[in-house]
């Protein structure tokens, strides 16, 4: 029985070694080199405020001189209304000795409480600066990237929270909604608690610049409150009332678009 077990262990070890040897074998690129989009698609809400890097990269050796990748833009999203391209449109450069370049896109938040989506389609058309193809297999693979922009509700988006103009802002706060009437705030813990926990909050847009926090259960018992929205600055102010805790005063904070 011991002999059988030892043989079994030796077999398993040999199998592992065999697979390891296969994994360690070098893979040589035999060309021809080509440029493609690193991914094929992405979907973002229009309230996404950071610059989007649409990445292109070289498959093959690093170029010996700058590569200029030319592309065109299509789709039903409207440039200047739904998005803008940062920098020179139509060209992106992959520097000498590097593998990557980025088309930079900035979304425009024109929220109007109409939920729909639109697309920006980027297509690589040519590459100059070296003997490099546009897309794999003559452009059939990796030569297009589709950015889908999903409309957001007026109050939706990313925010920073402050208790006052002199307090340190709390970042990474989001507001989301499925119907542009009832919203969910991801965290109202704006330097309120020593515990680093996110406290979510549900509130209602009354349609007249006022907000209602309906009675709901929270980390400090039942609570409710009210708020307001400034359409010019897009800032929100909330006041939370704690119904089960007489020792906790009403808590007011402001959210600033990030």
C-alpha cells in the first residue's frame, strides 16, 4: 500500500513538472506587428467626471520611432454635447520605445432626467512611422472601440462631502437613481462618526429644488430629514434628524460635484 501511494505521488509530481515546463516555454511573436485597441468596449454614466483613456497598443516589438495612429469617430453621441476629445482629434501617438498611447475623452454631464444611451465608436484607419498594420488580420480584430454613454439623472454622479467650508472634504461619494425621483446616497458619514463606515441614505427629489429624506432605519436608529439642490452650482445640502437618539443633534452637510 505504501508503494502504491509513493508511486501515485511521483506521478502527480511528474505531471506538475510537465505542466510547469509548458508554462515556462518562451512564446515568440512572429508578426507582422499591428496596433489595436486594448479593449473593445466600455460603458460609463455621463456623470463620470474623470478623463477617460481609450488605450491603443502595439502587438509586437517596441517601435524604433514614434508611431502615429490615425482613427475616425462615429456613432450617435454628439461631440461637444455628450463628450469632447482632449487634444488633437484623429491622431494618437505611441512614443518610440513604448507600447501604449491614449485617446483622451471627457464626458459632458447634460443630465435631463431622460434615461437613454448613446455611443462613440473609434476606428483605427492607419498607422505611420513604421511597418505596422492597423488592427490584427488586416483590421478585422481590435481596430474598433465602442464607448457607450448612459444618461444619468440630474442629481446623479460623484460628489465630495463637507460639513463646512473649512472641513476636509470626504471623497468617493456617489448618488444613483433608477427613476430620477428616488435616489440613493452612498455615504452620509461626512466626518460624523469615528467609525470609517459608509452610511447610505435614501432621499426624494421633489422637483422644486427641495429634497425629502423619508423616515428610514439607519445606523443610529430611525431618521428622516430634508434638503435642497442648487441648479446653478449643482450642490446639495442635507439635514438629518435622528428620531431615536435625543442626544444627537441634527446633522447638516453639503455635497459638491466632483
